[in-house]
C-alpha cells in the first residue's frame, strides 16, 4: 500500500484499487476524486464531496473514498 499527498493532490494505492483526488483529473473547472481498479473507473467531482475547500486534498480524498464505498459496495465473491 502507498499513500501520498501534496498541496494539490492526495492518493492511496492498494494492490487492487487506486484512489486519487486532485488537479490532474478535472470535469470542467472542478477537481475530481477517482477510483480505478478491476471493474471500477469512477470519477466524482469536487462539489459532490461536500467538503468546504477544494485544496483540502486529504479531506477530499477521504470523502471520495467514503462516497465510493457507499455508492459502489463490494459484490459477494469479488477479491
């Protein structure tokens, strides 16, 4: 597992899925959270994260992971 962060991005990489929030992924003028892995390629724009500051990258990453887990529950039998 690898975690990383800077003033304009943050991420968490695991063996099966990579989570990222920051400027490298944008929809319009909005930064986005992404989750990519086997069977997943999810993008959630900043306004859906309900975080006050788009530059609070760690909080945005955590909010994105929470939304991802809520919206895309693991299916039985998935590794």
